[in-house]
């Protein structure tokens, strides 16, 4: 049979920001209990008193294993360098039968200038090409028969190298996103390889994004 404690746990797990605020003791238990009275009463299909909810909130422990917590701290301590590349453009193109052949010509150009920034991601219906803005005219001319869904200039990529065992740590990316969200950073694009994590942001968010990742790393 479901209890008040079970309902509190379900709500907090579904709202990680609320859960963190609770664990850091920066939230008013009484006010939160009153706010949760109606939804928990509906979940249990009976009237629940705020006092019972407040007691459950005070007893709540986040379901994070000690082993994963230790691994998380180790990974954060071993995060690599932060690299910033500015003046980038993101092209979103509709997938087509000719896209790969046209893309091959872009790769030939990039091979001639290895210092250029470049990433390519192919989805089910569309693909993204993110490159140094100096290639904008070249891409427009070689993709003139393709369908552009969106083009965004003035982007900056902030990348950080991850330790080799990062893929075995539950919640690592969540902590990145949480920190960026707390700083009010709007992500335009996210790129990830096995040991590298990159975010793309517009110019207005570059400083806050860099500081957020630096603080997380430190």
C-alpha cells in the first residue's frame, strides 16, 4: 500500500532541482509540505495533513548509492581541460539521398584545413553540421540543392575532456546540465563522444556557461 513517504519520494525524484534544494536545506519544509498536500492527497485518494508530509520530507534520503557517489567525485576531480571555440555556425539539413555525397565534399575541404572546427550528426530525419563560420559560403554553395531547416551563426563551443571511465557513472551529464540550468544558460546544441562533452551556446551565454563548467570542474 502506498504511503505518504512513497508519494514524497516519487515527487522529488521527478523534480531533481527540488530534491537538491531539499538536500541543501535551502527550502522551507513547512511551505513545501503545504504545497504538496493537494497532489499527495490525490495520489492517495484521501485527505493528507501537511504535518505528515513535512515529517516525510525531513526523513527523505536521496536514493544515491555510496559507491556511485565516490565514483562521481573521482570523475569530477579528473575532468580534463576546457576548450573554447568561437565563431561557429550550425546548419540543420533535411536528410536526403544526395546529402552524404555533398557532405563528402565538405570533408575534403576540411581535410585541407585541419584547424577548422567541424562536427557532423545524422539523425533519423535531419542532420547537423557545425563548422567554423569561415566555411559558410562553401557549405551554402555545395548544399544549394539540400533543404535547410535552420541555420544559426555566432555560436561558441565549450568542450571538456572526460575521464575514460565516465560512461560507467550514473548522473554525470545530469550534474553538468543542472549546473548550467542553475546559471540560466540556454543550450543551443549538445555534442558528446565517449570521452568528450561539448555544448554550443549563443554569444549571450558564453561567459556564464564557461564559469559554470569551470566551477563544476573545481
